[in-house]
C-alpha cells in the first residue's frame, strides 16, 4: 500500500483510499488510512466516522472468528487427551489474542486521545462511547479479568446517559447502543435478565415513535429493532430451557 507512504497525502485523498481499500476488502489498510484521517482532523464527518467503524469492525471481526474456531478445536483436542495438539493450539490461540488485544488498544488510543475530546455533538459522543464499550467487550471475550468488563460497562453507561438526553428512541445509533449493551449484559456479564430488560425497553420506546419517521429512517430503525426482537426471542427461549451460548446479533 505504497501510496499511503506519502506524508503529504490530503485528507480527501486518505478518505478516498479508505473507500478503495474497503471495496478491495483490504481492511487492515483501510484502518491505516482512517488512523491517518483521525490524526489529520479528529472531528470526523458522519461518512468518515462510519468508515472508521467499518474498518475496525472488519479487522477485529476476523480475529474474533478465528479465536472462536481455535478455542473450539482446543476444547475438542483436550477432550481427546491429545496434549501435544493442545499445546500447539494454545500457542496459536495466544498469538491471535495478542493481535486482537493490539487492535483494541489502537482504537482506544484514538477514541480517548482524539475522537471523544473532539466530539461536538451528542450523536458523536454516543457513537464513540458505544464504540469504546464495544471494543472493551471484544477484549473481555479473551480476557477473564474484571478490567475490560468494568471499562465496557462504564463506556456503555456513559453512552446511554448521553443518548437518553440527546437522541430520540428511534435514532439508529441509540438503538444500536441498546442492542450491543444488551448483548454485553447477556454474553459478558452473564446477566440475561438485565440484557432482556434493556433490549425490551429500547424496543418498546422506539415502537411508540415509529409513525413520525420518514421512509429511509423507518427502514434503518426497524432493522435494528428486528435484531433486538430476535435476541429477545432467543434469550427468552434459552433462559426457559437453561441453555447457554446462543448466537446473538449486534451492530457496528
């Protein structure tokens, strides 16, 4: 990605290259572009904010998927008593965990050092604090200590407070926050009742205001509301049957 080595590439040029990298599905390079965009001017437009989110969501998503597959194979080999394979798998898993951890630290450096201090609107603040909560949640998936859980909870609570004060119940970012916060309660804190309560409240609050939305906003909001309802259905069934590990939906 030699083009990016040019130190004097314009802001618009970096954004264009980020879009190009996205189209080419080269998300690590998309992240590089958006990091430079943030360093150039941390007060991002909505388009730039979404590009940053897509870039990091994809680089972290591939590592999370790899970690889950490796962990599943590790459990199967342990059940077989194959110690040689288990030791090899553990080393491989740790290397993926290191990558995942470094990605989380990189986005937190941008959020805490640049993006949140430069945020000028309630919407931007909710977006970034939600993002902060999400990446602490991803880190908590591989880190059993309380630090990541506590940091995620603090960020989600901060985002929720700002959202309740500045965004309507049907706003896609507020709905997406409720969706991901409820997933955090269910998957990470193992508090299914709280997760269900949060998801149901967000859904019910939004339903009452749907009639006021235009067609485009209606489609975007109802899509996230459907994810909330899908999770509620799955979680309720799981709690009744005593299951665990249900696949849950989340948003960027």
